[in-house]
C-alpha cells in the first residue's frame, strides 16, 4: 500500500510555513513570472531560495509553476529563469506548454517536469504521450472520472496527480477566455478576474435595454459558476487506484484555509495508513473543511457528470472568522502571544487548531495588549496580544464562529448508497 503525497498550495512564505506545519509532504508555488496565479503573493528570487531551504530542511518538496500559455514575448528570460530554479534545487517545475517543455529540456535537462492540469489530460493515450516525452508526473485534468483515473493508472507508468479539494472552473481545466475578452486580463497568463462568478442576464437583440434573467430569481443567475471540489470521503478510492499525489487548490486562499484543509486531509491519510481495513472517515474532519470559506461542496467529475453543478449564488459560505496565529507561548505565564488577523472581543469562545494535534476550545476572559500590558475590550487586526490558554504549538490558528451564522449547518457532499451526491 502506498499513501499518496499530500500537496498543498503556498501563495507566500507564511502559507508555505503553515502548509508544512500542518502536514503537507510537498508545496507548490510560483515565482514572480510565468505562474497561473499572478494575483497570489508569489516569491521573488530571494524568497524562492528561502522557501526551498525552509521546506527541504523539513523534508518537504517544492514544485514551482511555469505553467502560463506563453506568447512569443513571454519566452524572453525563461531559459535563464528555469536554469535558476534548477540551481536552487527545486524538486520539479509544473509546465503546460510544449514550447516551455522544450526550453526546460535545453536549460535544465535534469530538472523533473510535471505536466499542469492546464494541458487537459483526460485519457491514457495522452498520458502515455507525455510520459514518452519525458514528463515524470501528469496532473490530470479535473474532468477525469474515477474510472478514467483507474484506466490511466493501469496503462501509464508516469506519476499521477489528482486535484482533491478547492475551486472548480467552468472552462476545461481552466483554459478560459472570458476574463481576457471582458477585461483584458488573460486567465491563461495568470490574471483571471473570475468573470464566471459574475451575474449574467439575456438581452434580445431587437429589445436593447431589456434584460431577462435566465432563471427568474431575485438574485439573477450564475450559469458559469461552480461548486467547490471535496474528495475527502473518497481517499480510499484514490489510494486503491494508486494515485501518487493529492493536490489541494488555493494559492490565493488564506493561510487559515491552507492549514485547516491540509490538517483534515493529513489526519485522514494518517488514519487510513494506520488501519486500512478498519478505516472510517472521522466526521469531524468533514466538519473541519466546512469551517473555511467555500462554496457548496460536491465531487466534481470524480463520479461522472452530475446535475446541480451550479450553485444559486457565487457567495461563499463562511461561518467562522480566522482571528489570529500563535507566535509564541510563555510557559511560565501560561499565555500565548497572538498575532491578530481579525477583530474579536473579550468573552469570545475561541477554537484553536494546532498543527498535527488536537483542536482546543478556550474561553477568552481577558485580552492583554503585548505592547503596554493593559487589558483590551477587543483585539483588532495587526495587534499582538496575550491570552491565557493551555500549552499550544507555534503556528496554531484561532477562529471564532460568526455571530450571525448557524455553524451547525453543513453544506457538504455526502456519500449515500448508490454513489449519488447530495449537496
């Protein structure tokens, strides 16, 4: 039995550290150029060197995206950049374009290449072609079903990577033109404006100015919108098939999102590894992935095409607020030093998510300003405060339930008999 690698997004250094602390085996990220998430924090060359060292010192691999669909002008400087990444010791680069593959083979012939999901690989003949071209790992298109993945695994020796959690795109594996046409910001160059999540109406050409909703609701319609992927319940299937890497989407998501989702998948994988025959998914892990900002979950294409792909709104479900990170713990005083991210008042009940450890609940009776030692009625973003609590690990994250939400209401993909998905 082989437990797949757990691969996490790292939009900046903080998210990289959180992903590693919470159990990622590998992280993927981008430099300032050539990545498909130009809006993420990303890494300059000095930061790239630092994150590679930080990860490798902890036994974690680093994959760097060079996966835009480049025009001629984007090729300038690319050979030197790829050679630089190889010199840094990155474990692989993620590519989508055959021109970039050619450049990489010339500039750094020993650097492993992973084929991006942008290459739309959905069948074993395509996977075999890429493998024969020297691609070591194929990131399968999100449109592959469970049986697609199984057959590709049987026919192809290259490593296979599968997206298991995060945002889905209405375009084929993200190759979308909407953003470029409507705003001039090219999705395939990393600058997507997520035009698919806007509201749309229909106007008949002979009736200018008269707009008709495609569905008659007060909120308009979201025909291009998609639910979010969650395959947490299907990890045994993916392990049995022999998938090599499980990928979490989200380089533009928060550090809290990264840590919470990585922790849930890490615990599930570790639980399976400890007892494959008796494994049952802890329902608390499903509850955990509900506590990050997300759209309603579903299983994507994994079980085949399903009705109900498009939610009624592009709004995110967000029942909890991420309010702080543990920067230090004073054992003598029994206090944690918290870097505050969002407002929370004294008297709050705080949930503390620890890296690879149990979750704690603490009633915050008093908040002390780290600067002057005086009590505060509430903590605000960018404060450093002290709070009494049991011993906790550095990089533990604090959250509170939103006052106007019912945090017990779950919007998750369940797995009833017959393989159908209720959302």
